C-alpha cells in the first residue's frame, strides 16, 4: 500500500508522515497536531493494517469519542474494525 500524504476526516485534514517511533509503536495518531506518524520500520505486509488502524483513531477523535471510550477499549475496537475491513475488502491503495 502506498502511504497517503493526508486523509480528510469529517472536514479536517489529517497529515500522514513516516518517522521513527521506536520499538514499541508501528504508528501513532497525534490528536492535537492532526498528525499520523507511521514508523519507518513497519514491514510491508503490516502497512495496510497500521495505516487503517491509525486512520480509525483519527475518526474516533473527530467524533469526540475519546471522552467516552477508554484508551484500552479504543485500541481493541480500532484493531478489530481494522481486521474486519482487511478480511472483507480488497484494499490495494488508499488515495
């Protein structure tokens, strides 16, 4: 999958960059910066999962669901939705 430069989430532009997040993270969404960072070491096979996972975090933030969903619950929810999307839809390229 090609890493997009940005996403549009309910009218808000979310920038996507590649960077060095360290050993514990494949990707990170920074709510206050409207920024998704994908770790440069993410394996090509996992890239689709990581991009969609972080995108879904930005959707949750734009819906203000962070206030009602705990972070551990958000991680499980985002991960399961990502897996379901990848199991059921052919995602070759995100524009």
